[in-house]
C-alpha cells in the first residue's frame, strides 16, 4: 500500500522543500518507487533541486488543475539525473513557474478536490510506494486537504519563537482533522544548542515525536539548492540525519 507523506511548515524559510527532495531521494535509493508533487503553486521551487527548468517541463501540475492534461503527463522521471538505477524510480510533478500561471492561481484559485483525484491517479499509474506532497507554507485549502489524506504529516520547524507558535496552530488543526500520524523535524539548529534538551522541549510542548534534528549547515548554504545534498555529501552528518528520518517514514 502506498504511503502518502505531507511535508509542511507554518512559515517559509524552514528548508521544507530541500528536506522533501532529499528525503524522497534517500527513500528512492533504498529500492522504492517515489513521487514528489509540488503543491506550492504560489511560489514553486523544488524542481530546481532535481535539475528541471521551465524549458524541460512542457507539462506541470497547473495543466492538470486546468484540465489541460492528465496528471501523469506532468510526472517527470528524474531517476537518471540522480544516479538512481534498476527498479527504484523517482518522479517529480512540478508546479509552473510561469508568471501568468501563478497570477491565475492567485486570482482565480482552483478546484482543490482535484488534487486528491490526481494523487490517486499518480499512485495507480506510477505504481508508487511513496508519494511526497510538498505543501505551501501556512494554512490553506490545499494544505488542509494534504494533511487530511496523508498517512504521515511531517512538520518542519526551526528553533524560533514564531515557528513554535505557528507549529502549535498547525498541530491543533491537524489533530482536529484526525491526521493518522504526525512527526516533527527541527531544522537549522545551531551547533551550540543542546539537541537532547531541544528535542525534549519540543516533544513535551507538542506531545509529538521528533523524527530528526538537522544542523544549520554551511555546506547546505554553499550548495544553494543547485542539487541534492544527500548525493553531494553522502557521508555528511546532515545526510545521516536524512536517513534517520527516512527510516522513520518507512517504518
């Protein structure tokens, strides 16, 4: 049975898309068929991490939402770009970066229920083991749908008071929606912070498990979203944390 993972943060700048892309890749590398859908239609960007651009994507999630094509036509097999071989595959459904498409989303919205239908179609057509949904920060109709249908909701937060408050709101909403499983990931943690104390504080505050803690990494900043960190730095502590969270997802 396919596992659907929604990865979300209350605020932007948490590193959500980077973590989504890297987690999906680490799970694909372990022999799984994985897809990522970029539902951040207002500010898409995860495609950059997979080496796709506007010239190489003639179909996007927007085309499906506007009834211009089936969603599977917008699913790009990025496995070869990431040195993924054999039966394991990684697909990406990007959102459009065209200014007119983004403006149309902002002005007209779209039928959010189509997303659920599209996710089911992708799972069937691509024979997926895992489907990752990269959400738009904050709370919106598409976010609520992603939370409601997911097998696992992963909330990304930084050790920041605004993130703590926003995460509390998101968790309250998720529990009202009866999310099946909820985990937390703390990102951009300074080396001088006591990780064990931080984890205990967060788990006690939210009554939810912390699946992983990621350091604020100069190497990640230097890479600048020009590729997938787990492939460039296979032995890095950040990558080791990725595999820890990946194991949590696959359990």
